[in-house]
C-alpha cells in the first residue's frame, strides 16, 4: 500500500503549494483526518478543526506545535520523509524546536535571480504587477534591474552565459508571494498581459486562494491570499 501511494505521489504533476498538499490529494479513501486540541483531545470533525486553526498560515500549519495533523500511520511515514530532519512526529502530531529570538534580526530579504532573457522576465513580472525601480547599465547595455511590488523587491540579472547556455534555472526553487489583494483580479490582469498561468486561481486546503505561474527562464511562483 505504501509503495502504491508513493508511486501515485511521484506521478502527481498537479502544482502544489507544499508537499503535504500532494500527500493529502493522493491519500486512500480509507484514511480519515483528525486534529488535536492543546489538551490532546482528538477531533475528527474537520469543520471544527478548520475553525480551531483558522488563523494558521501555510507555514504555521506545519511548524506550530498545535497543528492539525492527519491521524494515519501511512501519512505520518510519508511526512517523516518530506519534512526536515529536525521535525519529530509523535502520536499527538508534529513538533519542532523553535525560538522567537535569533542572533540576526532581518528587516528585508531581496532575492536576485539570473535570467535567460532580461526583457522577457521584466515583462513577465510587470504582468504580475511589479514595477522597475532601478536599472543597472554599462556602456548603454542593460544588465539588470530591481523590481518592486508593495514592500518586496526582486533583482533580475541577464545571464552572461559564461557557465554555458544549457544551465537549468529555477530547479528546486519556488517563490511564494503573499498578498491581501484579490487573487482572481491579479490572475486576470496577468493573463491580459500575456502571462500563461500554470494553474487557475483555486481555494486551497490551507484557507487561501492561489494560482501558479512560471517565469520565462523556469522559476516557479505561487501567488496566494488568505480567504
């Protein structure tokens, strides 16, 4: 049974915000869900679970010590393979050592990616709603830009091809973009601008609405908003 399910998960090509979403989608019909209260009470009414954990975001659902979890040994075995080593599954759920204080206090984080065609990538992100705020030129040639959407910035750099033209971009990386705006309107505007959607806007099991796109060089993005 485990082998059959793992094979189904491996063949599942539907875009997912998290590995857990694929696990859920391919679970056997005999599997039932459950969550636990902070006192250890098992709750099988998923409407109650959703009410109890309404405030949990996507990350918080996995990292919180009071997270709804699936009451199934098969699910837990798969989750143990999907989650980082410092997670520990127990009969009462998933826990991880956390801290609220860190040596480094970060205010902003600006990813910078190398792209195949800078102009195409600029047009792609403009279609999503980003705007160019800084340009990096040398001898009249544009080599990169800084783009902004709200309080978040992203750097785009033209590949100089010194590492070869067959270099794969975007492998093992996905950008999650969270907004309070209407996801359907963002998707419609992107589509009008010529952006191809990997998936149409959808309600997720994490209490959000989201859609997926791929930047021209291969970088994957999921744009999401809480319901």
